[in-house]
C-alpha cells in the first residue's frame, strides 16, 4: 500500500535519520508529551521483560540532535501513524511474544503492540521529512511512541541494531559502572544542549566503530554481535550498531 501524499522508500535516495523526530509523542505519567520535551527522570509508558505494560524511568539520553533534518519512515497502522528512522527497532507481535524488526522491514498485516494492550495492524509505509534526532534510554529500553497518543506503539530505544535486547543489557551494565564512578555522567552540558551523544556510548563507539550485522533471531544475533566485536578488536573493520 502506498500512502497518499508521501513518497515511498524507493522514490527517495536522500540519507535517512536515526532515532525519533522531535514531534514524536510518548506517553508520560502525566499524559502524552512530545519527544523533544522528555527529560531524564521522566516516567514513560513501556513494557517490562515479562510483558507487563508499565511506566519506566528515563535513565539517560543516548543521542539527541535538535537541529538535524532527515527523511524517516512513516508506518501507517490501524491506530494511526508512527514516524521513526528506517532501521529503528519496532516491537512486532509474534504469537503473543515481542520480536523486534526494523521499521523499514515492517510489512502490511504485521501486528504491533498498542499502548492499551491491543494490536495495531500495519497498513502501509512511506517517507517524510522530519526535524530532530531523539533516543532516550529507559530502564526497560523500550517505550510507546507514535505521531499521537492514539497511534503509539511499542518501540525499542535502539536503532540499526540486529540484537537490541542484548545490546541494551550491555549498555545498561556499562551505565551501572559509569554511575558508580560519576553521579553526573548523564548530565548534558550547556554546549551539548543541541547536539549530544552519551559519553558511555561515545566510548563504546570509539572501541567498536559501528555498522549493522544481519541476524535472524536474538540468540544468533548475540553470537554475531560478539563475533563482530572480536573482528573489530583484530582491526578487521567489522562494526556493530548500538543506536
């Protein structure tokens, strides 16, 4: 299905952005709010590892670029629209279980997780110009997000990553270590207000330059992720995407 008024991915060759745009809507404890207005410590609606829909605290910003302009994927569902980077991990309902797929890989008929526990069925996709890159890290590493509160579906905090669940575990362990040594590690300085990359993530990227490793299920993805890390340490130029 081609969405009216938008070009398909095949119609556009411009570079894509990452994360979510500034005007994406998340569900805060006090109600819906724009992604650009989210603060560290806010409670956002997400899903626990055991499948319970609950509020989860924003631990840090992984990446934020206020002025970035890019083309992102628009996913039209029975609940409304969701705009995300082409390679952002979206939760797909696989026989009642969460399985993450890139936004660009979603197909008509795929069932996504809506915030009220129902399924939002994919109707089609398109591309549109957006402003801002925003990627918050919550303690569940996921949150409900959409173009409106009604269209919000479950998405992971990571993009360009074949193993988001495992990668989130690794990053959270590193965050624990960083917090032990510095209580201010998540603070964003005045000069970084408009463009920011978390220092822990920056350190990871310095050790492992990033590009995705294709994988199927999460378990083999973990193995390929580790192989990629080994390859990077041996200067093979193999890269793994975290966000």
